């Protein structure tokens, strides 16, 4: 089974209220990963962070971990 990481983010409380909440994203991403045969190794979350910069703690942590992982296209 292939492994994957999931990265989740909402930038505003308004987005969370409109159905883009972290929990909704998490559920959808995990279901998608499973349907494609992936095992979710870890979920990274940056709550209330803008996409204007990559200077987000969870994103940077995920990228550091991913550098040491084999990438599989599928």
C-alpha cells in the first residue's frame, strides 16, 4: 500500500463556517486517499493561515518529512 501525507488549511473563520472546515476537509481527504489505495501516515493542519506565504509551521514540517520519503505517482 502506498503512503501519503494530508495537508489541511483554512485561512478564515468564514471559510470554516461555509463548509470548508478542517473536519470536512480531513474527512474528504482521508476518504479520497483510501479510495485510491493510500495509507494516510499523518495529517498536517494549519488553521487560520493565509496561502500568500509558505511560511506555515505544519506545511514546513510536512515538507521536511516528505524530503526523506520516496515519491510514488499513482
